[in-house]
């Protein structure tokens, strides 16, 4: 006798999926979205331009301009001197006077994080200038005299300049990477002090780039003194 159609069909039992398995699948999906097991890439630094103000922790910095400065010869036996200058308005937000410093040696990026002065934070300047062209770094006090110090709570104009060769043309623009500082305890000395924000890579420390700034290089005014 023929059995009724579906007579032996039994309702299928639901398959229980352990919660741990669901979590694992979710984690795998997230890892896939992040590009595998590697760490997520660092966020790109802020792209800034002329007139922008950046909070660097220890300093508040306004990127004023980049320009060609001409210093006229003092005699007929001398020649005019030309410089490319980066101009900043810098306020020391700390409680102590700081030095100005100089941009770090691009050939030794692993040592750049050791600097704690303003110009030390100009990690990479592009295009690079020849070693014999500078940099020369100074600040202008309210009276116009040069100084190498930044006093607490005082805004000072800081100049970073590079000398141009007799036939060398200035670049159309300059781009530089800027780091920041944090008030924290040292690795060995536990006293809190200003240090450049850095990260460890293969046992070495490198500054974290907070902003990338691009400034057009202004030509000197014809017939003027280049200011």
C-alpha cells in the first residue's frame, strides 16, 4: 500500500549556533574591513595653509607666510643676498622660557623626537635645501631685535631662513610636516616636562605628524627691500 505523500517527513530541528561562533564571525568581518590582521593605518595629518593657527601643545602657531627676502649689498664690492624665509607667529603656552631650536637633520629622523623647542617640530621641509644654505633661525622681539628665546605667554615672530645661491631659483611653494608636544613624564625621569609626541617603530621613536602645511613662496616687491 502506498504511503501518503510526506508521511515520513519530520519537522526540521533548528540548528543552534554558539554565541562564541557569532562573535568570531563578526570579528573576522571587522578585520577584513580593516585590511587584514595589520593595524589600521594612522590618520592622515591635517592639511593646513597660510594664515592657519595650529595648537602644538606647548605652542600656538600661526603660519604667516613664506617669502623671498633680499638683503642689499652694503658696498659695491659685495653682492645682494637672497633668502627663502618661513614666517611664524609663535606663542609659548608653557610656564618657562624656551629656546627656538632648529629643524631636525632630515638624515636622522629617529633623533627628531628629542627636540623640545619650536623649530625642532618642523620635521620635514620640502623641497630640501642644501646643507650650506641653512637653516638660520631667530625670533624678533617687539623692539625688532633678534632673540633665540620664546617667553611664556608672549607672541613672537619666528623666522626660519635658507640662503639661495647666486643663480638658484626659489621654489614656488614649500611644504613642511609639523609635530606637537605633550606635557608628560619622561621614560627614565618621571618628572613631567614638555616632550615631542612620538611613536615607537621597531625599537626607535619617530615624531607623530600633526599637520602638513603648504605655503606659496612670495617674490620680493620690485624696487623694495624684499620685506
